[in-house]
C-alpha cells in the first residue's frame, strides 16, 4: 500500500467520522428530548445523567477521531 492510498484512506475516515460527530451533535442540540426518550426506553436513566454521558461521549468521540484519523492524515501529508 503506497502513501497516497493511506492518505486518501485517512482523509475519508476523518471526513466520515466528523460527519457522524456533526450529526450526533445536531441531533442532541435540535432534538434533545427525542434522544433522551429513545435511550431511556432501554435504560432507565435520569435526564441529568443522560446529558453528562452524552456530552462525555461526544467529547471522547472527538478526541478519538482527532488522534486516530486526523493526526495520521496530517503526518502522511507532511511525509509526502
């Protein structure tokens, strides 16, 4: 596998994952009650706990995307 294929792979991984992150953030910002109702059907959880867990998940997901998608893409861009 050459460096350009890897660069393309990490670029598309970054774009797709940031799209997912944007979608989740918009759903939570625009329809927080819907997100809570859907999740509370399966897991009995208070609204405050749900807000903390969801916010933590968004932050963790963002860090994971940055570290495992964006940073390797930037490193390959520098190397190319």
